[in-house]
C-alpha cells in the first residue's frame, strides 16, 4: 500500500511540509491500528519546479518529474498540501496537477490541506482546492485541514478542534478510505491500456 | 534505407540579429533547401502543411510540384498532410496530379494537425478529430483504388458516380505514412492498413518512441500484413553540426534558446539528453542516429529537421552539405550492417508498381 504526499511549500523548511508530515503520520497511525503499514513517499514540488515548467513548454516530463508523476499515479492514497497564494492554491501546485494525466487521480482517496498567514484564508480549501480534485474525480475526504500561522501556537477551544485534532480526524478519514480499497491493484502498463483502447476502435 | 529532411516552414526571426525573413524569402529558401537535399544525395524532402502564421506552407502540392520540376531523384513528401480538415477528394486529386508531374516520386504523411482553430476555420469540429481521420482516409483510399466511387459518410457531401482525376500514376496510389507523436490510434490506423508509421520523435524521450513503434509493429502483424519486422517505420531527428562540437553548441544555442516549441524551457544540454536532438560533431550525430535502431529495430526512413528556429539559409545549406557528405554515407553503410536481408526497404513507386504487376500477372 502506497501513501504519496505532495507538498508545494517553497521555503526550506516550510510549514506546508510540516503540515504534510503531520497528516501523513496521522494517516499511518490509523492504518497501523488497522494492521496496515503503507510505504510513504513525499514529493516536494519545490525540487521539481524547473522540471514542471519545462514539461509545460515541451510536453514531456524530464526523468525526475516522470518518476514523481508515476508515484502519484500508482498511489493508493494521497495527501496534497499547498500554501495559499492570492486567494487560491499556488501556481506550482496547480501546474503539477496540470501535467498529470486527467484520469490519474480517478477514484483515489485524497486528503487536501493548506497553509496560510491567517485563518481568513481557510475556505480556499473548499472554494479552490476541493473543486480542482472533484474535477479530477479523486475521492476527497470530508475534513480538509487548514493551518494558519497561529494554529502552530494554540490549542482548540470549546467550539473548535485545535490543529492536532483536525489532523487526526483527517488522517483517520483518509486511512479508512485507503483501508477499504481493494489491495494489490497493480497499475496496468501503458501497452495494456493502449491495446484495450485500440480494441474499441474499428478502422474500415 | 531512406534519408531526408522535413521542414515545418516556420517564419521565425533570427535571434542573433532579429531579422525576420519575408514570406517570399522563406518559401524560396524552402525550395533552395529541397534542391540542396537532392544535390547532396538525400532521398526525401517533406514539407509541413499549416494554415496560420508564422508558417508559410499552406499549399504543399504547389511547392512540391515546383520542386519536382527542378529535381530528378528526390522523393517528395509531406510532414504532415491534414487528413482531418482537408477534403479527401482534393487530397486524392492533388497528390495524383503531383505523382504524374513527378514521375511517381511522391508519397505523403498523414496527420491530424495540432492547431485547434484550423478545424473550425475549415468547417470541422475538433472533437471529431479521430473520426474525421478515419472516415476521410477510408474515402481517400477508395478514390485512389476504385475508378468510380459511390460513397456516403458523415462529414462531407455524398458522392455518386464520382471519378477522381487524374487516376494514380500506373494505377499505383502514393504510399502513405501515418505520422503521430502520442496517439496510439494513429499507430493502429497505420497497422490496420499496412501503411507506414512515422513517429515524429524529435521532442520525445526514446522510451516513448520505442513503445509507440512496438505497438505499431505488433498490430501490423496482428492485422495480417507480415511479421512485426516487415512494418514500415520512419523516425524524425534534429541535428546541428560543426567540425568541432563546442563550435556547434555555441552557434546553435541562441536558436535553441529562442526556438518555437521548446525555447525558453529546458537547457540545450537537458534537451539533448532527453530527446534525439544532437548538437555536435558529425561523428556524434552518426553515433546518436545509429542508436535509434536499438529503440525501434531496423527501420526504413530517417528524416532530419534542419531549417527551423530562424536559422539563416546559408547555415542550413552548410548543414545539408555536412549531412549529405559526411553523415548520411556513413549511416547508410552502418545501418546496412547487421540488417537482415528480409527487412523491407521503404516502398517507392517503382517497388509498388512491381508488386502490382506481379499480382496482376
């Protein structure tokens, strides 16, 4: 079982990566409680920024980006975390999902999360990020996690869960969907897919 | 094995001096390049077809007819002829006419085209691209093979008792290649009919090219046209050469960096590593080109892109001298080594006519 974490943080270290790691840990803990031990791989988009731009220009991915795309395509569950830029996901985050095959995320359990300066941006997850992945037909878990700067230094109150509580809940939701998926579903190789497409075509 | 060049026909400013050729200059340059191809012993010249600036070749058979009159041996081809938006009746007529004028030195490469607005400009719907390619090609084949055609389809007006004139030279239709970069449907269409498959690999990594050609070869055999190694494969290539490889890199870099398609993207070094582009000495070009065979098996046609991105005509002609004098003779010799005797050559008018005479007898 493969859990792939996509982080679009730009600084090193970044709070986006910090949040991504907390979410991955929460999902892994819940899967462990269910007797599952997923492998986890983090895709740092910062390291692929040039490759992503080159793919947009040339139409094919350089080798490192190709490996990251393959990892996302073969994932059993995904966590995607972006900083909020200008009222939406960052351009780098969007560009990465622009160069992935539109069917690659179909049916995959996905946890979305974002970071920002203040909690006023938190609905970006619902207004921008969730529709993007709905379009890509991923199965997005109900809890989307937004971490504002102040969340890193405060707990919950009587009305709201603090960040750790939201992280745990979201991680558990993702884990439940991943655990419920049929296991051992190996990705078909390209040629198999091509052959099936071709079988549907008749040239006469 | 055939060697040649294919041109896009772009009018691009020379990035080293900012000068943009006029359309007339570019068209005349394309002709000069074709004549040079014959002079230096290349086999094929292919022109693109485009219907929007900055490209000039909207009327390939006009240009190829003119070149035919000024050459003796050169095979005239296209890269590509738009099977989606051209009327198949006009393709049948135009290329049969060209065949007669060129004494059979004609084949063509069909493509769907990659410019969205061309479909509506020519009254078509881009969402029907694949269906247009299927129906139009099926009609084109009949127009060349049957003297009188009754036909009804989805995309053009029906034909009753229609005869496409002139009839193909010696009743041998031009050989057809199907060109594609990423559509497996095109490999299937080529395989279905037993036509040639040209993978324009110049912007793509080798493993993708290998998969597409393998698919075509397998389906070619599946459809009963022979063994996988009997399939007719063409590949693209892109080179810039100087005696000293550092000089080649230095001279080509500004053209690469500002080129349409890939300019302002990856570095010359990365792109060279990831695609067939080779910038260096003639020996480097020879080694790289010979390595294509490892990806796709023994193949039939190798076309190079030599004249895009604003390279001045003088430079392109120098490149063709190097290609024809230093590179292609070695490639002919080396590709012949280890090539099984039963791997076919690319069909020509003469070879197709011979097959026809045998089957008629």
